[in-house]
């Protein structure tokens, strides 16, 4: 938790800009993201940048926090510690329905969808000298399965269960944070890392440039079954040529990154935030290469399994983006 708070402070000061002074009636909102070398962190930064530009009109001050990822963000929204978060579509679904790793806590009925963002393939990167080329090859290897609270840790566990694997199938199962794993890979402390992340991402760039490493195919019966049985999973391709030493396409499955909040956050605040992003969508697309393909009509509809927040719904109706 301390780590998150430190990250939050640094991130928030950056997002607000040095020397900015809060007006007394400003409304503060914080977006929970992920590790600083992922795509959630720049996603939160891009949203806040567009929101904060209109601060003199709407009085909303938006800041970002680097966190442990999807599951952490959803739980922090539930606990009222964060107003917004970025979360994988599979964990949005399970949190709202009280299924999978949210079964014990029960359904988070006040979880609300705001919009979907970029696709996130389940990405496995291995040291080139490990000989790993397919997901099955991870057995007996040193694998970073992700920190608890991250989306990839949850999705990895779901996939492992579908494969009939436990953590004992690995020589070592480490729990490093997303931002630490590329260095661990290149330092030869692990053979492979998993990350559910948009592309290109700083983390995978680091893993493929600081040492020789390869993107690993994640295919087979277990993956086919997961895609067939769950609306939030789909087959995904990471195009070749995006990362050094990886010229071929990589076949895997994936989810979508989504922007979520709680029904407790006011309609006007959510309306203003959605409006700041949608009215400036061209600029938003330019803020990260993973956003280049985003379309407002898809953002308002795809990959959202929790109900739309009423403020978002109002904007989408006005803009003709939903029926
Ligand atoms: N999908 C990851 C998670 O849910 C985060 C990816 C990112 O930070 O871009 O934890």
C-alpha cells in the first residue's frame, strides 16, 4: 500500500503540473492505473490531460495514481479510495457479477462502466536462450506470474486452471510488479513474464531491447475453450515487427482495457470527463500509439459488462453513440 501511495503522490503532482494551485471549490478525482511502463498509466494521464484543460469551466482536477492494476483499482473504487480506474474487461465482468476471484467479496453492484479503451492481448515474453516458444513450454521454468491485484495475475490463474496447472508446475513462480519484470527477465532472474497489456508498451519494449527475448504464442484447447465460453475473451494477434527481434505475428487471446467508476461518483463529473475525451478524440488518439484505432462508437459499447454510469449514458445519448 505504501508503494502505491508514493506512486500516487508523484503521479498526481505530475498530472496537475508544477505550481498549480487548487481553487477551493475544485472537485478532485483520481484515476487508478497500473505500472508506469504499462499502458494504463499513460491512459490515465491522457484522460486527465484533456480533463484538466477545461478545469476553469468545470472545476474538476484529475490526477493519476500508479497502482498494482485492474483488481486493485476495482477494489479501491469499491472502498471509496479512488473515483476511477482502468480495468481489464474480464475483471470488470467478474467484479460486477461477483464471480471468479470476486466470488468471496460478492457482486460489486455499484460498479459502472464509462468507456472501453485499447485491446490488451495476454502477452508472454521469454528469454530467447530459454527455448520457450509456446505457453506449454513454461512448465518447469522460472515465471513471473504477476503481482496479486494485477489483471494479468488473475487472467494467468484462470488460464492455468483451464490447463490443469498449479504454481508447482513452475520451477519458480515470482510475483514481481509489472514495472519490475522486464529487468528481472534481462537480469536472468526469471525465464518468462506475463503481462496483459496494450501494444506497443514500454515494458515489452524494455524486455525486447535490453536483452534478446521473444513473444510467446498462447494457443491451444484451453485458450479455445476460454474464448468460446466467455464473452470478454477473444483471440488476439500481436503484430510482428512491433518489437526488436520479433518479426512474426504472435497468436494469443486477449481482453479490452476499460475505464470504470462507481455509481457514487456524480453524474456531472462523469459527464464532463467523458465529454473531455470524446470531444477531443483526435487528440486522445495521438497521446499513445495503442489509442490510434479508437472509435467513440466502439468505446461507448464494446467490452462493457457493468451498466454504463448515468453521466456517461447522458453524454452518449446526446452524441448519438448509443440507442
Ligand atoms: N492489464 C494490466 C492490469 O490489469 C495493466 C496493464 C497496463 O498497465 O497497461 O493489471
